[in-house]
C-alpha cells in the first residue's frame, strides 16, 4: 500500500474520537483524609502507582515480570520482551539512526521499569526498589548464598541512580496529570503507525493486515486496559505469530541468524511451558509452608461430596470451618440485606442477586462512616435500610498497593466498627485467636480479636442484632 498523507488525517481522526475528557489518574495530596476511590484501589493495582508519565512505559515489563500483581493467573512470561526487541534491532542494524533510537528507547524503558519494580530474594522475598533497602540486603546477605540476587541488587542500584533525574523531570513536566502523558502516547502511536505503513508496503496483504491489527490492539491494550492482563490474552498468541513471521523474514536475509533465533525461541518457549506446567501441577509457591507443598491441586472434600460421602453442609463446614449454621441462619428468609466485603459466599445465599450489597473496597461504608461517625448511629441507619448481616473477607487489605494505604485504612475503620459495637454478633469465622487464662494456660478459640492471632483466617460473618 502506497503511503499517502491522508493516512495521517484518518489516524488523527480516530484518535480524537477516543481522547478522554478527564484525567485518568490524578492522585490527590494525601493528608489525614483517606482517598476513597475504589477504581484506584482495585483497577490501578494492576497498572501500578509509579509516576504517570512513565507508567505506560513500564507496563510491558510489569505484566511480564509480575511486578504489580503476583500469581499464576497473571503470568505471561518474558519471551516477548526478549525476542521482539532482538528481532527489531536485527532488522534495523543497517539504519543507524533508527537502530540508535530503538536502543535508546529500550535503555530508557529499562531504567523506568526496573526502578519501579522490586528485587526477589529466596530468603527475603520481595525487596522494594529503594537504595537503603538494597544496601541492607547486600550487607546482610553473603554473595555465596544468593550470588545472582546480589548482582541484581547492584544493577538495580545503578538503575535507581539513573532514574533520579528522570523522576524529577517527570514531576516537573506533569506529575500525575494526563495533559502531557496522553498527547505523548498518541503522537508515538501515530509516528509508529506511519513508519509501519511506509515499511510494510511490500509485505503480503494478509500479514500486513495481521500486523496492523496486532499493533492497534497492542496500543489500545497498553493505553486503556489499566494493566489487566486478561484483556490482552489474544496478544500472547498473536505475538508468537509475529515473532515467527519476523524470523521467517530474517531467514530470507540471513539463514544462519534466522535458524539460531528460531531454535532459541522454540527451546526457551518449551522450557517456559514445561516449568509452568510443573509449577501448576505441583502447586509450589515461594515461601510456602512445608506442610502445604503440592497439596493445593487436590482437595479431597470435592471428591467426597461428589461420591456422596458427605453432604453440602458438611463439605462447607470442612472447607470454610463451620460456616453452615451461619448460612442457614441467613437463608431462613430471603428479604433481609447482606453487606458483603469480599468472599465468595454469594453463591450459597438465597436470592443473593437482590439481597447482597457489594462493597469490596468499602467505599460505601467509608462514606456512611464519615456521615455517621458514631457506631450506634450507623447501626441504626443500616437497620432502617434493611441490612441485617455483614460478611467480611479478613484478607481485604492484603491487595492494597496504594502509596497511602487507603484500602488498609478503610479496612481498619470497618474492623473498628465491627469489634467496638454491642449490636454486632459474630456468627462464624475461621480465624483462631489465642488467649491466656488466669492459670497461664493458652486457650484457643474462633474469634476475630484476641491476645494473639494463631490462625489469621479468611472470613467473618456478623448479624446486626
């Protein structure tokens, strides 16, 4: 397809259509007031909370290395970060200006990404990107015990030094506002799109259109997905096709280089798939307690229930620690409302689509608490609106990645409301606390407060009496 100037007009028109009218993330100045923004706490934790100007640049690295969200469900591997840049550089090596520009971009994004990442240690787990934290690790951990992590600690320290002026520049230009970020992103998209139009004119139409779809989908995922991996799962398969096609094109120019890269991609991809299959089937995670190793993939309760050895109530009591009585109480009638903060108990509650008030980030609770600071007044408001039960995920605050810990602070407000309230009756929990009696003996019981938490637990169900 011959490049023409009207392509620029078409691209600009498309982009103007999608331009947002408001800022996508303007972090407020944090004083004593809690920033009550559920989208910021839930969605942005996938995207990251680093400086907005650089947040998009670090996104490919973040989702490949699992910087912002750890877990198998977001693991896509690092093969694209390795092979696509290598192939691009090989194609551009005879175009000095383009080669240097891409090298500068890759080095720049490396500084941005690593400086907003973390260092993983087998003995210390996650080490934040902070010079003092890295120095503490280097001083405490002998080189011969974790040589690879020690070397990375020095590399990351160097990256942090280079990031300092970039951080100052980003804050001076725009801070966390988007009036600079979005224009830069769209201008970059237009520039790369025009370059692709000009340099893919000799390709076969099918591959040319496939490449255009891949690039466009990739851009919109980077710009609007908020870092949520599953919105871009199609890019994983498409990325493999792009890599193999680029290797084919490289083979036409240099058969030896193409053959080496093809074998390297197939071998490394196969190793990555096998390692992940082993990880999934063995259910072995870093720092996992020895007694839980390789047991998560098989739950005998499901098999006993399917075989008719135990009934539904018995299976629930085994999995959720004596929760059936509380659920039966809730299901005696199907009109009273249930305030739910997390958990998966909706499935077991009758008429749940009408009865349950979802408040996973406690935004609604916090606003009511501000209006009715007295616990007894707030209880009266809940009763007047038909709320009779509260179900709380005890691990709600564990997903909090906000710099000001807004979700954690709201959880503390909720917890204080629950335990300092004579009208809140605990129906069920799997938390186990330890208390000493007058004889100095340790007594274990299920409760949410005690002298010591023996087993943290996952849930608590309350009735408003």
